[in-house]
C-alpha cells in the first residue's frame, strides 16, 4: 500500500492542532504519554509561535488547559541549546505566575506539565523518554515527605510530586524506530513523519487523515510547501556558513593553530553576514565578537538566520 505523505508535526502544532475540532489528535498523544485520559478544554496564548519564513530553528510551542485545570506546555525544538533545561525552569515558572491571579492563595497555583519534543541530543542518556518530578527525602532517615490529609483535601492531590511541575523529555532522534508500545507509535511518527497502517495509538487515526497533504486546502498546501522550501534554504545557509568558516579557519590555522584559526574564520564570516544585513556594526557587537568562544559563535550564527535586529542575536552588555 502506498504510504501517504503527511505534514510534519511542527506544522501541525502551528496550524492545525489549535482548532477545537482537532483537539482529539493532541489528546491522543497526551493520553499515551501521561498514561491517563486527557481532555483539552482550551488552547491558551503561548509565549512564542513564529509563523514566518526561516523558522526551523525557532521553537514551536503550545499551551493547553485540561479538564483537571492543569496547564500542559508542549514545545518542539530543533536547535541545540546547552541551557535548555534552565529554560524549562523559566517557562514553567512563568506559566505559574501568569496564571496565579492577584490576591489568590498559593493553593491556587496551577499544576504544570511540560512536554519537550526534542530533535537534538540533550545531555547524556541512552533512553528516548525521560520523566522528571520533584520529591523531598530526609537527609538522616531517608524517608520521603508526604502530604497530610488536610493538604490532600486542600490541593486535591495525593503526593508532593503532583503539586510541583513535571517534565517529559522526548529525545526523538534516540528512538530506534521499533514501536513496542502505543506511545512508541506516536514517537515513530514524530521521527519519521509516517503513520503505519497497523498503528492503533489514540489520536493517530485522526492524525493520518488530518495531516494528509492531499487533504489540505490549496492555500494551506501552498503555505506548507513554502515552509518546507524555507527549511531547506535555512539548512543550506547554516551549512554554508559553517563550511566557509571551517575553510577560512583551516587556512588561518596553518599559522596560529587549527582551533584558533577555525574560530577566527567563524568570526570573520559572521561579521560579514551581519554587516550585509545590518550595515556598520556598533562597538558593543564587535566587542562581543572579539571575545566570543566557539559555542557563542555557533549560537549567534543560528539566531542570525531569522533575527530582525542585532539585539535579537546578542545579549547587549553595558
């Protein structure tokens, strides 16, 4: 049987799954991951949902509220970020403060569930699904702190872990494409863009129809095709940037050492790209470039692709 050509999940998050008519697709993924029936009440305003050209290296995020009053943050991320875990802390904290109204008691703090769909290898670990919770253990008796009966009644929770944010990390590239469970069927789709006929995980049957490119309205199909072309262009641009930087660096490396030479090549190339887009560079930008290490140069080069100002690329100091 011919395999249907399906749109990618990031595009679905941006365009299709925000419609109430399609909540059951997203409910299927969440139910399989959280191992409980999830009913979505509404899509809430999310921090960032860029919808323009050259946005592969931006994250796609979605914030939903379920029937239990919990906030579920869903984020899909392509770009490698060394401080991604810290950003998860920030995002969950921000969601809490945004949804705790002035004058509310702390008991009204919403439960946060953060789900990251990652297309880069975050940290060290061989698994492809990680679950993080908060617990308190005694330093002397090694017992785990529990809620008393009054707290259980007040919070409508049974354990301390249920109060604090929970984090799920789906390291898609680590998946070996062998679907052993219904959740694996979803991860198979996230990695390959395919839904096999024998898959039966919740939400996938509807997704198979909804994500079929042939079922898209003409305008939506054209928008998706432009989006795919933009991804190819951006990937080529980033690859060319680093390829040229490497060549230039190797030449410089003959005189001052390979590593330093590569770094100089990256600085020179990024400087030319910045000048071409933004004109003459202010002193604070040149100062950042002159002091940059390889990791910073890599980050700035990726951010350059869709930045509209120098401030979006650099953290200005002084």
